[in-house]
C-alpha cells in the first residue's frame, strides 16, 4: 500500500473515530448525570467498581488481538490470503477459549464481592445479579464474532468500525435513558448495553463477510508462525495483566478503603480529566495500522523521521491539554455536580499531571505495538503495576485519593515510560534513546 493510500485511510479513520469519541464523551457524561440525579452517587460508584473489576478479568484476552493483527499487516501487504484465513481461524478458536475463561474467573470472584465494598451496597440492588450481567457484557464480544473486527481494522478501515460504533452508542444511550428514568433500574441499564454489543458484533461480521469474502476461518498456521504468536501472547499477557490492573486498581482500592461515594466522585474527575486523552488515543488508534504497514515496507530511517515528527506533535498537544484540563476542571465540576461532590484543588493538579504522564507515552506505545515488540518488554507492565499497587495501598491510608494519584504518576513517569522507550530504541531503531529524551526536554 502506497503512502497516499495509507494517509487517506488514516485521515478517514481519525475523522470517523473523532465523531465516535465525541459521542463517547458526551453520552456517558449525560448518563453519569442522570444516574446520580435519579439513583444517587452510590449507584454510580458500584457501576464504576464492577466495570473496573471486569477490566481486570478482561486480561484473559492476553493481547491476542494485537499479536494476530501484527501478522495480518504483513499478510495483507503481501496479499497472502491463505495465511490470513489461517490467522482468522486461530483467532476464533482462542477467542472462544478466552470467553469461557472470563466466565470461570467471574464465578470465582462472585463470592468475594461484599469484601471489596466498604459499607453497604445501595438499597434495592442485588450485587450478584448485577455482577453476572457485567460478566456477560464482557464475555459476549469473545463468543460472538468479535474476531471479525480485527480483519476490518487490519485493512486500515477503522472508520467502518467507528461508524458501527456510532450507531450502537446512540441506540444504547436511548435504551439506557429509558432504563434509568422510566424503570429506575440499573439492571436494565446493563442489559441495554449487552443488546447493543451483540448488535455491534453482528454488523461487523456482516461487513467483514461482505467486503472480504475470500477470508474465512480455515486452515492451519505453520509451526514457526504459531511459535512466534504464542511467544508474543506470553509477552502480551504480562502487559495486559499489568496495564488493566494498573488502570482498574484505583476504583477497587477506593471502594475497599474509602467507600462507593468516593468511587463515584473520583470517577467523575477521572472521566472529565481524561476525556481529552480519548481524542489523543483516537489519533494513534487511527494510524496504528498505517504505521504497521510503513514498518513492513519502509526502512528504519524513514520510520524514525516519522516517529520524531509524531513525538513533537504529541508533546505539544498533550502539554496544552494538561494545562487546560487543570485550569478548567474545578469550575466545571462546581457547575456540574456542586460543592458536595468536589475534590480539593491539589487532587485536580495531580489529575492534570497524571494526564500528562499517561498520554506522553502514546507515540512510543504506537510504534512498539505496530512493530510487534512485546516479548523483550514483557515484564515492564507487571513491574509498573506492582509499583502502582504497592504505593497506592500505602499512600491511600495517609493521603486518600491524592495518594492514589501520586502512585499512578510515579508508576507511569519513572517506570513505564523510560522502560518502553529504551526497548523500542534498542530493538527497532537500534540507537540510543538519550537524544530523543533530550529533544523532549528541550521542547518542554
């Protein structure tokens, strides 16, 4: 695929994703407001808690999608349909195994739910039934054709997936409003989301079968490819466990030590402060397939020049977004939720710093994933998670939510970012990363 075609698909992906992310910001914002006004902050807190637990359960995916997609880029570039069919078949088998594994983990965690909720659960809600529904919500994607989505995105048609996402988000939003305002039932709220996830997967399957009829789930991969994928899956499993645990432990620790109300308040701030990061992530989701294609067909020198350009752009955007978020968040929270549900200004500053440390890593992560560099980096997320968890458990007792934020900042900035940058430069660019770091410091 030529440069013009890659650029066109990347722009199309970003535009379609932009619309989807706008809906992904504003529709949940409206839903959070409705849930708090109609049901109370504790309902929002338990909703956020269970979503966080399921993110941890979702580590069962083990990064299989990324490992398969990395091989798909090459097969598509070489028009090797036989290998692509075998990859899809391998993908489908593993996704089914993963779906059943998530169900098993959910059953194990079910009796432990009362111990991770500080105080009583909201009145009139069965936490076990609610959690089972969340497990179903997570499992459905693995059991119903989600592997077809990777076939579409590997062809750099993320815009197609984003258009489907827009339709499903709007349908889910309407059904969820009815569930909360009319029935005042959080169970119906989750069921509505399950219905729309099934609809999303059905549409992706239909489009994949229509546009790429040659690619069916059949055939077997050569042993050397299987070995390579299993090796990447092993590495990505460590990364998945570390990343999902790091992103989810905050809500779980806050629930266990501080209560569901503070889970809701923390979630409101996290949601607002990280909303800009959704657009930054969108940019790199839109170009990942193009970067993978460029790595497959262009030399290292060309890709390093592109990498430096993306890094400068990312530094500029992330810096301004961090400053604006820090300045505007507190006045907005005052208008949105009122003084009762606000955090101290020091926490707002820490949220802005956390936003910066999370999003400054985007370029390195994109190139590392597109190049398939996972195995040499396998222990980084686990170490980062252990640092984050250990510091969070210690600091939450003394500094409450501020301690949770400080732990996450330290983990991102002093462990994750330097480690993954070193790996990318050593394995792919084959040069020292000190020049890259010095250029970042000069730009700051």
